[in-house]
């Protein structure tokens, strides 16, 4: 009996332990579901869209500000836009609906869309000959060779539309698939356009809201921002500019979901599961001044158009900090419609991507180097005979001019090539190469933008003296506009090379803010040399070829540069690049700037192209910053 009672007691204890363990497992699972996995199940309960938001991060925004104004303006942000799709089985008239949608969405090919609508109405009215005439007109406008037999036009017309449809015709074709339950119509449809589409009362059209990149400032320019496109796996990815350089930071981290499912695909509550919510991308505040960017780039754009130039570039920088406050180039593109460019090379930012032989704007940098090593003084003189032989090459002045005995100030004022060769020889080519390296030439500046180029000063390593001779006046070496303006900023600020930067703050998703401090890189020239070259460059603007860059009431320092374009191993006699680089006001510079006009038509010298553009923008900047005139305006 005792043995039997003992056995029952053991079985009861075992059953009790089983239920305790079972209840413990259930309790732990409930705790896991209700507490540890609450975010996942809340998202799941709210529906697929909320779960999507939990797994897909929101891309960070890009902001700019104005001078002395705390207001921030988004220049790249994420908004809700519509993805419109259709059920062609419900479409009564594909031509009518297609043209109506095309008008609302402003699709290219609207004229032909109207003509197709006319053709359809003529054919419904059995006016076949009239419909055939309209088809003939469309083919003629497209440059299609017409058949000898007019009766062959309808077949040719249908073939042409099938092989080369425009956007409207392609949409009409998709809407005509009577057995197709689903056809995409358009992504990125604005709320205003969605309301107009709903006003059509067409049950065949439906839309979903989706995140889309928006660029609210249409005149800001695409080269700084870049654009948001798709990678080879059709996932969103930033290209060029800020969007490309900081793609990882702006993108954030995609969430992850792993869960065991049943055969039907349903999530199993008791199965294994891992859920990590997405981490949104961070925001970026640029150093770009919104007002300066829009105003200065508009002036450059107008000049490129007026001179019928191949292109142009502009960079404005704070000399004391290296902060870029404006940057643009033309031709440009709209980030919101980046796919509409005719040539993908337009995406390249000419301010950082396109090195060129800058010509005479390099002369102040060469002269500053010679002053810094005490090889020359502003009053040093040499006698110009109009040419100088270097190795087996004869170097002449522009327009074969002869200036006689001149000072170093006059060498810059009159932009004398032979005078720069004389200057180079007095300091030595090794010194020239060293200072060009100090100026940052031949190396990346590190500006936070995609596709920066280095240019080259490699010819200065050649043993022949002619390479140093031509480099002294800006020929045979190449630089980008950002490199040149950074070097001029060093001339302006007391001789310190500041690292160019275009980002002011990084704002992380967790709320932390990372401010970008100005970064002094090296002392290029002495403060004394900086003051001296500044005074010499004021004289260039006052009395030399830079008069049109001046601003009444202010001391502006700067230099023109007209450079022949090198092509196929020789210099063109008709194609020139005009540049002007400088800073103001000279005693306490607020900005350094370079303006480049690429191959203007029927205008030879930079003093007629880049210099007046510089002057116009400089006048605006001095007024915008509230800098009082330094002298009486005559």
C-alpha cells in the first residue's frame, strides 16, 4: 500500500510540473508577443502599410538657410505622391481616357494624342478618308517616308505607332489591353493631379500613396543636390551631388522581418520570429545660402545664354571658413525630372568635375609664391620685348603686345605672359611646383560632392623648363573651379588654405547633431604676402583688365583669365574659356568667387564675359551682407 501511494504521489508531482512548465512557456510566449514583440504585432494589426513603414526607412531631408535668418528651407524631402494604375478591362475608350490622363500629367506627345483622338472620332463617324489624312500628317511630321499608294498609309501608321510610340501613345496602348487586369500609369503623381484624375470619374483608374522624393526649390539647381534614382535592383539610390555622396546617411537602415509561416503563408505566432524596425535616414543642413544660390546662378544662367556659350560654372566661398555659399553650372538639370536630359553628361557638376586650363587667373597665385619667397617685390621691374624663348619654344604676349619696362604690379594689370616667365625664373620652377601643391592643385579638395576631379600639375615634374614657364601663366596645367576659388580664398584670408566644405550639420535619426567646424589645412603664404597680393589685385581691377568686375564704393581684388581651349594636341584659334576669380572687400573679405564662361560665341576676352558677371554678383553680395561702402562713390 505504501508503494502504491508513493507512486501516485510521484505521478501527481510530474503532472503538476508539466502544467507549471506549460503555463510558464505560454506566459513567456504571451510576454514575448505583448511586450517584446509589441511593435511588430501592432504594425501587423494596423495593416500592411503600417508594417511597410516599420520596415522601410524614410529618407533624410536636405536643408538650406539664408544669411542671418534661422528659417530653414527643405531643398530635398520625402512626400506622399500617388502611384496610379488602371484596369484596362473597365476602360470604355482608351484614346479618350489616355489623352485625358496625359493632359493632367503633362505627358510629352499631347499634340499627337489629340490627333489620335480626332482619328478615333473620324473612324467612328465612318470618315475613313479624313482619318487617313490625319494619319498622313502625323507621319510627315515624324519624318517617315510615305508610301506611293495612299491606301498603305493606315498599315504604315499602325506600324510606326507600335515601333516608336511617344508617352501618350504608349499609355493608350496599355489602356487598350482588354484582357489585362493591371497596367501601371504613372509614379510620383501630385495631390493636385490625383484630384483632377478622380474628377474624371473613371472607375478603371486607381491609385496608392507612396513615398516619393520631392525638390521644392525648382530654381536651386541639380548639380549640388544630385537626384534620387534606382540602382540595378530597382531600389532607391542617390546619384551625384549630396544625394549621391551621402546616400548611406540619407537612406537610413532598412528594417528586417523573419517569421515562420504556415503552408498557406500565414504567420505562425508560435514560430521563430525576428523583427527589427527601420532606422530613418539623417537630415543634412548645407552651407549654401538659399538667396545667394538662386540669385547668383540666375545671373550666370543669363550670361551663358546671352553669350551663347557652351556652358558656365560658378563657386562662391567664405574665405575664413571654406564654406561654399553658392555653386552651380550650366547646362543644368531639375532633380525632380532628372530623366528628361538629352545628355547624361549634364549630371556632371562643372564646378568640381571639369578641369580646364585656366589661363591668366593663375598669375596672382604664381606672383604670390614669388613674393612669399622674396624673389620679387611689387615694384620689381623687368623689360618686356614682347617674347621670350624657353627651350625651343617662343612665348609671346596676347595680341603680340610689347610693354617695355614694367613693374610686377603692371605685369598683373596688363596680364603680361613674358613677365610671369621672368617671375617664375626668379623664384625657380621647384618653388612654383611646391606652391601649386600648397594651393591644392593636382589633388581633390575633399568637397562633399560626388565626382570631383583633381586636374593635373604633372607637367611641372618634367625636366624641360617650358612646362614651368607656361604653367606660370595658366597654360599646360588644369584645375577645377572649386580648386581655384579655394586657392584665391587663401590669398584673401591671410594665407591659410581652408578645406572647402558644403555641409554645415548632420542631424542623426536619434536626435544628435554633428556640426562641421571650419578646417584649416595649411599655411600657404604669409599674412604679409596675403596683404601685398590683395593690394596688387585691387590695382588690377582699378587699372587693368578687371574694371568690369569692380563695384563702386568698394575695393575688389581679382584677375581675368582668357584661355585657349586645347583640342587634339593643339590650341584652338576660335574657342576660349573666360574666367574671373577674386574677392571682396579686400581688407576683410566676405567672399571669394570664380566665374567661368565656357566658349562664348563671338567674344574673345574674359573682361567682356566673366568679369561683368563677377561684378554684378559682387554688387549683390555686398548689399546682401549689408557691408557699408569703403569710399565715396564717384
